[in-house]
C-alpha cells in the first residue's frame, strides 16, 4: 500500500537518468469501484507540466522514492482539456469534502490510500481522514503509520470540491449519492457548506434534485438556487411543487424573479404568480394550486380517462375534487383516488362523491388552518373563495406540519406526498 502524500515525494526517472518531480495522479472514477491510476503528471526542470500514461511505469522503488519509466521524452504536455474525463487525486480529491455514504457522515480527505496491482499498477482504495494522515503530510513522509480502522472505503465515498460549476465542466464524480433516499441526501446537504450543497444537487438527476431542494430549509434553498446557472434554476422551479417554488422565488431579487418567471412554461408560471398574491402567513401562502379536479357530470370511466395525464404531475393525488364545471370550478364534493378506481364505470362522480366537505379560505390564518387540518386527521383540505366557493387550491398535511411543530434542525419538514 502507498499513501498519496508519500508518493507525491517521488521522482519520475527514465533509463537515460532524466528526472522530474511527480506532481499528481489521475484516475477515471466511473470505471470501477476502485479506479486504476491512468496517468501521472510531473514537472520538468524547465518548470513545464507534462503527463505520461501510467502503463509506461517499469518499476516503483519506495526506498529511493523513484518511479522508473522507459523514456520521459514520450510524455505529452499537460493540457487540462485533454484529461477532462479523469480526476486528479491531489488537485481534486485531496482535502476535498468527503461524504461517507455508508455511515452518512462528512469529513475531509487528508490522504488517499493507493493499492498496488500487478505490473506496477495502482488503484484508489480508501480515504484517510484521521489525525495521523495530517501528521503524515506535515512530517514529509517520516510518519508512515496507517490505521486501517480509520480508513473510508472508496466504494462508499462521494467527494465534493465546493465548485458547482465543476459538474458542468465535465469533472468526474462517482454519482453514488443518487442511490440514497431524498431525505438522507437533504440531511447531508444541510450539514455541508452551501457551495458544496449546490454542487451536490447539481450531481443529481433533475427530478431528484428538485425533491431534495424542496425538503431543505428555505434559507438553504436560497443559497443553493443563487449558485445555480439560470438554466438549472429554471429547471428546478419547473419541477418543484408550485407552492414551494413560490416560497423560494419570492425571496430572490425582483429582476431575477421576473426573468425566471418569464422563462418558465406558461402554465407553471401562472400557478406561481397566483400563489405570490397571498401573504406568507395565510392559507393561500402555503397551499398548492396544483390539484386534481373533475366535473361532477362525468362518469367514473370518463373521469379515469380524462385524469390519466393530469395525475402524472402533482405531488398530491390522494383526492379528486368534484366541481360544477372546469370553468367555474365551484366545489361540490370530493372522491378518493381509491374510490375512483373501484367504483362502477357507469356511475357519475356526483353520485359517488362525498358532498360534505370542509374547506378553507385562502385569506385564513395558515397556523389556525394547520391546527384545524391536524385536528380533523385529514390528509388535505380544499381551499375555496368565500364568495363563489371556487376551488383555488388545497392545503396538505405536508404544509401544516412545519407550522405547528418546532424546527428541529436540518429539514423543512416531512414530505408525505412527494
């Protein structure tokens, strides 16, 4: 086993006794759980950065701290774009923030363990984040003790550099973080500095990133969205629930808010704008207007077919609200999704709906409504206008829980219907 801090003190020497100082090693992170070293970078006596394939190595001499190659003149000048697919261990990983996905912890990579393979090959095996690793680095390699119990298996590690733009620039990542549940990713994103959190979300597929963003505290959401490119930010707003997107976009600079709303699809933009009309402490300020509704004169079979596509979009699909017609949207009753699936095809919605529905007013106090919703033990309550009884939204238990429970750290609240 060789530690990177020790190996970086080696000289690269060829058969003609030409010599250069090793400066870094590159690996292709996505090739395997324990990626092989693919190239070495070194500095010539003319202070020129060069690179050479690791396959050129003929021997590794730890006693003399030398890496022997056939011909140093076979090296090519180090051009950053040409090693874009690989990751540099010293430049990118050493001292980076490490996510231990197995134990859900964060730490710093103080040193890296490289395991020797056949034909002088090396592969990245583990991260050393111990105090001993720091001593090893400052002692110029004289302290060589390795405590294997303090190593982090590279198979369960993701690293972050605090540079969200690095993801778009093609830098290699392991992408193991995508396998964790949304809530656990959100907890990790709450613990790390905000630039690392933005980088972490940029690694995720867009739908997963939007779910994580929704779960984070609003202050962290603002920090992250401000680090995103305009394209990334607009995509997040497009995928987020309208009420959560409205909460976030309302905290941005007015010019930025206007620009994002103009770039969003018209339907999503209109929903967010409608929600922005309400004060934050009202029901309208916490409700979502992305709900499922259908006209009462439809048969169950017609409603199933009509709602097939709309049901793919909202977070909350437990209830279908029955209205007079889709223009006036005057609330008449409610039917559960289960009931919609099991009722006879020929029955009309108005015949099988539950007509005695409690509703909220958009101008009601959000906290009072939250206690009311929790007290009735319902998953959600419709929100209607006082004058016409028009359905304008729905307040879910997701929105109620954070209002009536104390903040206890990382996340905004439990997302039941995400």
